[in-house]
């Protein structure tokens, strides 16, 4: 009854049966009944029975449950690929969910004593089937496959070789048992690493296909209906979770209706009609589990070739897999997050607008990766990926690198050291002059946070650099008036002076990105001290005031900076600023801020 109930359980109560399965496994492990653990796994996990049937080991414990329903109990003569292809989406989802819960429970209970033969056998069975399972259709099925793949592989990487040296010599049988265990775990770990590398390589290749498509169609701007790269983390996560919950809610209600229909048909129809309708029921169930399936969305992309569609399907699984790796919070996942970091940064905004669900999960993966702690050996790889992404042609990738760099530097500043921090600062300063306005503004935001954490000498050097650049690029008003008078008098000496003026001697200095980047740098310096008034602040404020007469977007930046300064300092801070400024300087600020009466 327990096995049958798990097999036919509606989707909305699968979690309850998962808890029941874990409790049963825990009690059996606690009682030391290892042989019954294997019996329970064989009875409840159809994926395990399918593998054993294919290899001629054992038989189906219950031919009326789970995958056996979809294949008519003929798993002994069909391949695993055909079995999964004919199984319903609901069946696959439930069985992979049960398998993941079983693995997690056994790993937790055996983490001290080491992997038992039953657990090693289960992990080996699942690891052998993962390459086929990850190709199954259906959004929820894909999520379950990604979750199972992450759990199985990380579990194998966590189990270490038994190197315990007992005080007394062990019997030969125990020594041989430990050697067999270590050898089996070593082989399983090698296969797990091979599988992880395969998924990472496929993800890289699929992202490359999407990148080439974006370049060939002159894409790269924010797709219609998709959130901007600047959208906050909470908004992105809320949108992604809402989409996931909406899918699951529809799937649960549809599955419940289908279960009721099945019961009515069994009561009302004859056996022959019931056999005919079984295929229709399975078909409807599979469709219900994937109302937002990637394959259905690809129907709107029929004009694209098969490699492009295959790449989108691979990306859909890979981003789910990355999310599950990050959700594990295990150090064993960090090397693989590092491995896929370049493709994850590149993927942002490359997913077609027809596949918003996949795009949201990709953004969710990048958001979660920002909080991943990396080891000292991994930080150089991540830093190299960020520097490479910050100089590519597609601006969303440059923007994603800047956003990620903020969190990466803050969480790893001690590991990065002075050299690593300097590389991040250089990357941010280069993006201040980016041709894309959104990237320049993100760079200014990053610089504001960096300045707060830099040593005082380095921060002072940055302030001197940008104050000097502002004086060179933006001449004072008095200087401009003298220049016009000299031009009117026709003085050749004056003309020569104009030609060699720092403000006009370089074409790059007069470009909009360079000029705006300087204003953004001054804004970042002001906002780096939001609640106090250091001695250097008046000079930076006056430098901003001098830029107020410049056209947009420079003028907009100045207004925004002064408005934010006022908001953070309030009355007490404004009084303190007024005390350190001369009357002429204060009047200049009032003129620029007019009609902002809060400076009065």
C-alpha cells in the first residue's frame, strides 16, 4: 500500500510522501536493518528497478507502480531511453523527487559511518541514468532532474576515502571491506566528476550558440518583456519564484483533476475502453506537468535551426542545475560554479524573449552565485572571468560583470589582497567611460562602494586623479570668457593657446563617455561618504557644481548627486557643509540647486 500510494500520489502532496519515505529510511538505518533499506528503495524507486531490470538483476517489485505503469511492465526488453521517453511527466517528476529525498536522507545518516553498500549501489544506479534523465521534457521534470543530478554528484564528492587507523589491527575481512569501499567510491567520484564536466561543457557550448545568434542578429539590448540587467535582486527572485509557483500550482490542480477523472473512468468504463484511454491519460498528464515547457515555447522559434533549439533546451537544464548547486551551500560545488562563471555572465539577456521563464532562472542563478564563498585557489579564476566579461561586445555581459564584482570584492577582499583589489578597481574605472550609459552608471555605483573599503592612501589618490581630470576636461567659466575675448581680438597667441588647451587638445577628452565618466566618478566620491563631511568633500562638491552647466547626461548626474547628498546628510550635515564652505562657494551650490530650497 505504501508503494502504491507513493506512485499515485497527486503532485500537491508529494512532499508529504517524501517526508514519509525519509522517516522510514531513518528508522531502518537507526535500527541497523540495512537489508530492509535496499528492499524499500527497490520497492519505491522505479528508476532503480528499471536499471536493475535492464541489467537482468532482480525484478520489478510492483509492476503496477511508477515507471512500470508507463511502459506496461516491459522494462526488461526496452532501453532506459525508451522507458523515460514513454513515461509521463508526473511519473518522472515524482520518482526523481523520491530518489533525491532518499539520497539526501541516507547521506545525512551515513555521513559519519561512511557510505554503505546500499547507498553506493543507489548512487551508482542514479549516476548511470542521469545523462538520460536530464534530457527528459517538462519544466518540473527538468527541475527535478537538475536537483537530483546536483544531489547525487555532490554526495559522491563529499564522501572521503577511509584513512582511519584503528588502535588495534583490524581483521582481514574488515580491511578488505574498507579497500572495496574506497575503490568503489573512487570510481563513483570519477564518474561524477566526468558527468559534471560534461554538463559544464554542454552549457558552455549552448551559451556559445546563443551568443553567436545574438551577434548575428545584432542583438544585445534588453529583450522585450524581460527585466533589465539593473533590476534589483528581490524583484528578480520574486518574479522567478512567482513563475515557478504559478507553474507548480497549475500542475498540481491539473494533476488532481486528472486523478479524479482516472478514478471515474475506472468505475464507469469497461476494461477494453480503459486500456484505450490509458494512453490518453498519460499524454494529458505529461502535458499538464509542462504548461510552460521550453519545448512548447520553442514552437514560436520555429524559424531557428535545430542547433539553436537544442542549445536553448540545454541552457534551460543547466541554469536549473547551477541553482541547485548553489542551493546546496557546499564547498564541493564552488569549483563547478567557478567553471561555469564565464558562460553564466555571458548568458544574461541572451535567452530569447519567448522563454522568459528560462531567463528568470538564469538571472536567479547569477544572483545566488554572488553570495557563493570561493576558496583562495578559485578567486583568481573568478577574477579573470570578470575582467574578460567586462570588455566584451555585448553590454549586458559587461553590466553583469560589474554587478557581480561588487559582491565578489566585498566577500573576498582579504583573499584578493591589494593586487586583486587593484584589478577590480581598474576594471571599474575603465567601465566609467563605457559607450553604454547603463554600464557607466553601474560602474559609478561600484566605485562608490569600492572607495569606502579602500585604504585611505588609495582613496585619496583616486580623488586627486578625478579632480585633476575634471579641471582638464571642464575649464572654468572665467577661462571660457577669456577665451572668447581672445578670439574676438584675433590674437594668434590666444588661438595657439586654445589649440593646446587640455580641454580641447584631445578628441577623446571631449567625447561624451569620457566627460560623463568624470562626472560619474565625482558623484561616486560624494556618495561614498553619505553621512559625514570629510575634509575633502567641499572640493568634490565644487567640482560637481562647475559641471552643472554641461548638457545631459552630465547635468542630470550633477543634479542627482546633489539631491542624494541632501537626502543622506539632512539638516545637520548641510549645516556642517555650510560651515566649511566660503560664502561664494555656498552661493554657487545654491545657484546650481535652484529651485531646491533645501539648501537654504
